[in-house]
C-alpha cells in the first residue's frame, strides 16, 4: 500500500495550511456568532481530539482510499469504468459523486446510534470555529475508512482524484466550520452552490430539527435534492452544541475521548426541556 503522496504533502497540505491561517485571522476580525467559551480552552480541547484523529486520517484513511481507487482502476471496476466515461468526465463526475457519497456518510453518522456516539464528540463543541473542523473522534475517522474506501472503489474514480478531492474536502470543511461573517448578500448567493458558515452553523444548533439539516460538505445541492436544506434560521438565535452536554467541564480531552463508550443521553437540556423554535416560512432562504 502506498503511504507517500508527494504532491498531496508538498503542495496540497501547505495550500490547506495557508488557507487555514487566512481563515484563522479573518474569523477573529469578522466574527459571525458570539463566543460562549474562552478560545484558548477550546484550542486545547479541539487540538487534543485532532492530535489523534488527523494522523488516522493521513496514515489510514487517505492511503486506504487511494489503494481502493488504484485497485478499481487496475481491474476496470466501478461505475466510471462500467460507463466507459472519457477521462475528463471521470474526473468531473467522480468529484461530484465523491461529494454525494460524503453527504450520505454524514447522514449515516446522525442516523446510526453507533456512529452518532463518535460524531457526537464533534457536535458537543459549544462554539463553532476553524478549530472545530478537525475536532473528530479518532473512532469516526477509523470508521469512515471502509465506507469511504468502499465508495471510492464502487465509483471507480481515478486514484489521483481521491487526493485532489480530499484537499478540497478539508478546505471546505475548514471554511464552513469557521466563525467568519461573510457579507450576507454574498453568502445568500454562495450557499446556493456550496456549504457556507451560516448554513453549517444551523447544522450545529441544539434544536433537533436544525441539526438534522444541512449535511452536505462541499456542494449544497445534495441537501436540496433530499429536502434536508434549512436556511431560515437567524444566526443570533442559534445555540451551538447538543442540549444534553451543556457543562463545559465535560469538554476535557479525556472525557471527549471516552464519550463514545459512555451511556448516551436523550436530546434534552439538563432541566428536561427539549429545545424548540417556531418555524419560519421560506425554508430555503438564508437569513442573516
Ligand atoms: Zn453532523
């Protein structure tokens, strides 16, 4: 199995790092939602979770997906081979379908009780910013290897596309988790094409109906296709997190690590109430 990807590591990763640095500076200057917890504490917590998860991503997930694509390419296996698409179409359709498969994976993370245990670690973050983009339990990243590797093989996408897609995927994940306030008029149009910070903020709301919306990663079209798009929530009304995890002491790296193996709590606030909000009209229109 191949583990070294020269262009990915020497070009893709530095570009991603530079983009993250720009976002880090911008989200400080133009804040979208007000913070509820000290940034320093969250950097330590999210950094600790990422310290385990990112190596799993680079050393297991990326080589796994690449190997799956190489195997499919060599054996003329997968949708792209069966349809006998020309090379450019394999790249174009492959990119879109990889993104669609990740929409489905994200839905699965929320619908499966087992997978939710791991994905919940990402969702109980009580603020949302750039550091949330890598706050995924190592178990979630490991669990994604058979799914994402299997999808790559089933689609039969070209192996280099897997690496290219992953760089864009990570860049978009960083972008839509950031706390960057884009000009509303601009974001209103941008979210027609891709997932934006306001759109993804709604996915991290403590209101269940809102969490169960906006699962897309790069293109917002998948949410539109499956009627899971929800844009009509005012950002200043959103409380980020999961209602049953409102105690900041539970955000310690040790607790975050063992959380998937603990008893799961029902979707309600510590006083037993279930967060709700009056539903506004025009679900597919972004509010400021
Ligand atoms: Zn989610």
